[in-house]
């Protein structure tokens, strides 16, 4: 079993720094079995954080997740997200109840606002806090928030209870290293890196392939190991293929040398100035 380092949330809860994404799961009934199997394999390997959302397959991914965690809910750190248009104070509560029903559980460990929308942040935060007091969520956070959004969030009542920000971050999207990532790290807010292998698009990069070969590893493993170098960061690769889930889990064992990290900087340059947060 790979030795996956833990990340601590502000409230002391510890989770593995490698979790499981679920985007595109639950779309086709014919894939359901392999999707459930892939998530279960990840859980067996210690990737015990599952990231889902009401958006994914319009609830279908939450249903797949519900099947994967059946009988082992307590081993799992369960994350879901609310659509921005459902994120009024009351709407967030109703959306959470629907997610819980699909997931066949009575609580989420972390509930995120999927991206900023028309409802004032105060309202969404008040709804999240209602849910937390009711024991339906353990904690709440946001997603796709750039630095200015985070700073604004800190000014609303209870905004500082946000524990996580889930954003696009991988070798080819390093903008957050300039400002958002250090700010979150200093503020005790965990960053969840989504699309950590850029949905597969970076895997044919020659430098990534060269470095991977030197470690007898795969390009995906190097891309994930690069992210795991960061403090207070969780990467959530998605795979509906049990072998690739294993491959991704083993990335935790890879220790990249300073020389190879520098080579990656050459192939995927870090930001030299502010770049607006990108979204997929
Ligand atoms: N908050 C947000 O706005 C937001 C946005 C995007 C994503 N997310 C979350 O982040 C998760 C991950 O992001 P993502 O799904 O966009 O992209 P990703 O994890 O970077 O890549 C997933 C793609 O790569 C393939 N793949 C996985 N492991 C592989 C490996 N070892 N070798 C080769 N190919 C591999 C998968 O195919 P197979 O399944 O066939 O293996 C899938 O097509 C999502 O599932 C979702 O939970 C959140």
C-alpha cells in the first residue's frame, strides 16, 4: 500500500493528500460497475477522499460515489459541491439534502460552493453554517475562487471558517503559485488541485516522459508527485480504470530530485506575474 502523506485542515481533521475525482462518472449506466470498482480500489489504497458534485452527471456521480462508499462511510472523507444558483441560504440546505440522499449518507465532510454566482457570499456562508450546526456537513469551502474572491470572503460574517479552496492546478496551469497558493497556505486554507494531470493533455510532454522514464514511473505519476511537493495541498485525479487508480496512488511514493524539479520548471515555467485563475 502506498504511503500517502496527510494534509491537516484548520479544524485538525487529517486527510490524504491524494484523493479521487468523479467528474464524468455516472454518465453511462454501462460504466457504473467499473466506476464503482475504481473508486473502491482507490479507497483500498488509502485515497480515502472522494470529490464529487451535484453537477457531475446531474447527480449521477454522487450516486456512483454512494455505491462505492456503502458499508465503509466512516473510512471516507466525502466532498461535494453546490451549484452557484442553488447557493442561497435556504437553497444550499435543500441542495445538500438532495446530495445526501443520492450519496446515501447523513453527512458530508466538506461542502464547497462550486464557483461564484449570483447569490451574495454572506447568504451562502450563512447556509453553510446552518448545515454545519445541524451536523449535515463537517466543514465548508469554496472552489474556483481567485485571491480577490478569497479576500472578499474573509470580510463576510463567518467567512473565515472556510477551510478549502478547490482550483485548477497542474504543471501546465501554475498561475496560483504566484499569489493564491501562498496566501491559502499562510491562511490555513487547504488547496485542492483539480484536473491535476490536465485531463491527460500534459502526459505527452517530452520532458515529462523523459523524467518519468528515469524513475521507471509514468508521466501521470510525475505530474502528481510534482503537486505533492506542495504543503497543504490535495490532488484529486479522476480515473475510472482500476489500474490507473493504482498508478496514481503510487505517485505518493515518488520523490522527485531538485534537478528534476528544475527540469520541470524549464518545461512548465512557474508564473512570473499575476495570472487570473483559470477554470475548466
Ligand atoms: N471544482 C471544479 O470546478 C472542478 C473542475 C474540474 C474537476 N474537478 C474535480 O477534479 C477531479 C479531477 O479532474 P479531472 O477529472 O478534470 O481531470 P484529471 O484528473 O486531470 O484527468 C482525468 C482524465 O485523465 C485520465 N487519467 C487518469 N489517470 C490517468 C493515468 N494515470 N494515465 C493516463 N490517463 C489518466 C482519466 O481517464 P480514465 O478515467 O479513463 O482513467 C480522465 O480522462 C474531477 O474528477 C473532479 O472531481 C473539479
